[in-house]
């Protein structure tokens, strides 16, 4: 159940993808709407290429999604207490591996894309003194029930730009679920061991799952 929920979170993180130079990242609500339009338009336009080469989804994710994800902040939060005493080089390698893992994970789940639409919550005023905010959206996936998601964003103190670092669905945080999954191995085997595992997962090719199982 949790695994399926995490996959759902991955699949709709594409809401943040678009050309970085075309989007004002200091306006999170406008950013999300523009990004959603650009990302889903590209998925629709390049379906033939995607069907021929599923790995093209990695290109789309890398170009359209990752400019709007703060993978460094997310990775450091995921490591949490395991950062204490860790070598800077090991942490750096983990961040790189974590980013590559996200690209492949997002790309794999996007093979399930079937023209879903997104409805955003009404825009509300953001406290200028706060660096963390959240924006709620509904994923319209008729005839299935709507999927309610909450995207967590962090504002850079210097640039004022917002980037995504976590997602929550039905009370389950993506970062928290992954932290629970990997923290034991990090403690037992070290940050580099998990980084190597993430790299191996990231290098896996994208495949379309069989639809025979429903």
C-alpha cells in the first residue's frame, strides 16, 4: 500500500517540470500551473518517441522536472541523523546518486501516464517570513477517485526562488517513507553503500509494464 502510494507521488511530481528559464520560481502557485501545462504538453507530444524508446522519459524528467526539485535539500533531510560524523565526499556522492535515482524513478512511473489532469487549490497569501510552504492539488483520474496531494516547497533565502523537496499523500511523506526504508542500511553499511545501491537502481532501463494484470 505504502509502496503504491509512493509510486503515485513519484508519478505526479512531474507537475513541477518545465523550462527553468520560462518560469518565475519566486511565484510558487503560478510556477506550478505553468509547469504542469508545459510538462503534460510535452508528454502528450512525444508519446510516439516514448513508446519507441522508454528511456526518453529520463530525458524529459531531467529537462522538465529536476530544475524545480531541490534534490540536495531533500537528500540531506533524508539522511537526517546519519549526517553526523559523515564525510563530506560521501554525502556529496549520496546526493548525486539520489538525484539519478529520482530521475529513473519518476521516469518509470510516468510510463503509466494516461492523460490525467490537475486541479490546484485557490492561491493564498504566503507569509514573507516563512521559507517553507505547501500547495495542495487534486489529480483527476476518472473513473478512479481523485488523488489528493500536497507538495512541500522551500524558498531560497538569497534568490527568493521556490523548489519542491517533498510530497505528501493521505498523510504519508515521500521523504519520511524513504528515510524509513534506507536509514537502517545507512547505519549498518554506511552512506556510500546506499549511494551505490541508488546508482544501480538509477542505471536500470525504463520499461513499460504489462497491462495484462489490470
